[in-house]
């Protein structure tokens, strides 16, 4: 497999046909078809389903396309980085993947405020599903990944990290909290139980076909609701919580500068263990001074919230 073959496959997807892609790439159509067939043979998959009405991407082909985009993006980054020599002092780059938490955003805001006088910087934060956090760090789309490990799934997650040569560095351990609107019928309670929540809608982050070990919320087997709503982003989550009697489970880390004023967090009563929030990176990977500064800001955000609640 070569970078050129990956570019060919991406171009076919963009054009919607092999004929048009070959025209734009200035190569013969048979040569393009052979290049793609060579990749299929190498990985023992079918990328394109060929028929009388043209070619379309298979399920494996779409997955391969995702990896192709990442590899080509990384290749472009390498070229841009080294073709201009070593980065100057003004060059600042941060790349982070995270589950749907508020404190990474708060830390990024404060990082940007500190760097207001910098000549330039590039920062990227991706809020994605748990498996994508791990994958982003593995392929170095992100320098670090932010996620949680609960007592219930700790053994499983640490085996996953070890298998993939990842290091998990904990920030802080939180008991489970219930997020709900300040106008919710239960909002005045000092603590809540699973039984009290049973009649209300449970809003969760969509995990697709991923097993429960990769859930972004605190996993509590006793939680059972006839009303469940799945969302993919934090803004939608907060909007639903603000305007309905639904609830969500989490760390209780409501960062004032990021969270909606309509949402409150109430402790969930019971022996459920805790949620250890931390970050992952490739083992023996050196982090830039800017990333280390950002990690310190992450820790400060979490510690401030923990201090307020204790």
C-alpha cells in the first residue's frame, strides 16, 4: 500500500466514479482500477463493489476510507512540519480527543486566554465516542485522549490500554451525579436514588454498536427506564435536560463558564463506586510544553470543581 493508492481511493469517493477520478488524476482508468484492486488483494477486502451501473463503496471500503483520510492528513502534517524546518517559538499546536465533558473546553478557553499574545497557534478538540478517543490517540490524530474509567469496568479498560500500548494517567475520582433541570420535580433533593429516577426519561450518549464498557456515562446496572433518548452531542443533551424532566448521569462537574445555568447536579445515593477521570497517551511519548500546560489546566478545572462540592 502506498500514499498514492490511498489518494486514488479518496479521489474515487470524491468523484463518485472511477472514470471521473481517473480523468482528474490524469491517469488511465485501467491503471486506477488496478491500483485499487492491488490494495484490495493486499488486505483481502473488497473496497469497491463493481457493477453495470458503476462502482460503489462497500462497508469495508467506507471503513478503509476513514483510515485513508487519517493517514493522508498525517502525511500532510509531516510534510508541512518538516518542509519548513523545525517549528519556531511561536508555533503552538494542541490536538485532543475527549468524551463529552465540560472541563476540557474550560481548560482550552483558559489556555487561549493565556496565549492571547502569541503570534499564532492551532488547537483542535474533538468530542467523540469512547472507542474513537482511543483510536484517535493510537493513530495520533490526537496527542491525548480524555475519558473515564469506572470501578465496574476498570479491569477491562486497563487491559485495553495495555494491549494498545497506551498509558492512563488519572486526574480525579468522582462519585456518580445526576444531571437535571433546576425546574425538575427532583431538583430540590439533596441526593437521589435509582428508584426515584425510574419514572423519568434517561438521556444518554449514543454508542452505536459499542459494548457497555465504552459508555460515556456512569454504568449502573440497576438503572432501568422505559423512556430512553440517545444523543450525539453535549449541546443537544443540555437542551433536552433544560426543557424536559429527563436526566443524565455523570461526574457532576458543572463548569460555570461552559455549563448551562438551567442544569444542576445532585449526588446519586448508593454503593456504585466511582468514576476516575483521566487521560491517555501512547507510552513513552513525549508531550510538548504547551500540551503539558494544557494538562495542568485540565487538572485545575477538575480540582476546583471537586473543592467546591466537598
